[in-house]
C-alpha cells in the first residue's frame, strides 16, 4: 500500500463539499445535479448498481477493479448524504461513536431502540 498524502486524505471532504454545492445545479451540465434531480430513488438505484459491480469485482479478485468500484460506491453514497443535507462528517461522527465498541454489542443497542 502507498502512503496516503495529506491531499488524498482530504478528498472525501472536498468531494462531500462539491456534492453539496451541486444540489441546486443544472442537470444539463452536471452528472451530480442530474442525479439529484432524479431524487432519492435515482441515487439509491445507482448505489445498488455500483454495489453489485463491487461485489462482482471482488469475486473476480482484481484489486484495481475492486478499488474502482468501491470509489463508485463511495461517490454515490456521498451523493445520497448530500441529497439529505448530510456529509462525510456525519458518518465520521457515527464511526467515532462506534469506535471501540464490539460490533455484537453495537447491534444489540440498535434492537433496543
């Protein structure tokens, strides 16, 4: 694995901000604005498609394909967050909340809610 540069580590923040800025964009000139114009169903459909492609890439075992498809899944997930007025920071906070908590225990607390 290559060492991640500071610029690389900020890509999720920059992408999240760019997606949020495209919420009111022109669907004729922006793929993201077109995706948003389709509403949550359009975004969810893309997440489903990209997730299926990630699964197939994983089954094929090629690292480049897995990374490519994982990037597509992340992009469309970030688009869904932006559609709902959320960002990667909201996900970071949730992951931080879960850090150090057993996955088994965390799932038990979900059922209790």
